[in-house]
């Protein structure tokens, strides 16, 4: 695995999240449980990004793994 994340998809993942619950967003792009971590990063320079949802809502989580606002989509996939 390189130091560049794998592009899981060039669009955000619309995921329901619950207020107060902690999630682990995949930063490497290799997880089979996108957009969440399944441990596929082991042995690489990547690690999951833990975040706690502030509100119960649909969150748009980055699928391309290049967002400057991770774990949330910032539109970076449009330039890839």
C-alpha cells in the first residue's frame, strides 16, 4: 500500500449517523466496509479517523479519501 489513499469512489457516502456515537472513518480507501474502517490499513501508514456525530442526521462522508475536511466530503473528488 502506498502513501496515497485508494479512491474508494468519486462521490460522498450518504450515511445515517447518531448523535453522540463514535465512528471510525477509513482513511486508506481499502476497507470493504466503506466509508468505515475494517482494519485493511494494518501494515500501512494509514489509520482510521475517529469522529463523534454531533447530531443524528445523514452525513456526507468522503469517498475519495482526499478531502481537506475529513471525514466529511469537501468536493475534492471533482478534481480527481
